[in-house]
């Protein structure tokens, strides 16, 4: 099974950018669909961005469309989330998540319960 470790969170001002990274180990990374899931205090988990195993398909929640980009490097076993034009509403713990899909490139998981493996999360705080 895959282990996931996030990095790159921090405290930024509104309008700034951040790039989150997630390093995967312990599995064949290219057989997993991936996603970034955030949870703000008092709110439900939200899949911010998701990507198929090859990277050929992506999905974004409406609130980050145009501001965030998910990408992956299967050779480096890493997935990224580039976040631009950050707003205070983006403040949350961001977790990397993975779902085993084998050879299928059809899956882009947009619901948090679809993911089987999770990182520990990294805090992103956006001040106004």
C-alpha cells in the first residue's frame, strides 16, 4: 500500500501562491488516482482537485477552478497542487489522498470517501 507525505503548507497573505507537494512511497504510484482534499474548521471535507492515474484527467471544485492546478510526476512518485490568488476561504488542512485503480485511467475521484490512503495533512492559512 502507498504512504503519502505532504509538504509546502504555511501562512500566506491573500493573493499569494503556494505549491503543495505529496511524496508517495510503498506502492506503484502510477496505479493510483490521486487528489487533494481540504478540511476547514467546522466544515466537511472537500475534494479540491483530483487527477487520474496517468494525469490525463482532472477535476476541480468550482471554488478553485482557474486558481489551482493539480499535477503529478509518476517517475518521481509525487503529486502537486499549485494554488494561486489565495483567499482566506482557502484556509484549511490540505491532505493528499490516493485510490488504487490498477491500469484503469477512467477514475477521477471527486468524493473523499473514494480515497483509500491519506497523508497526515499540511496546514494552509491565508490572512486577509
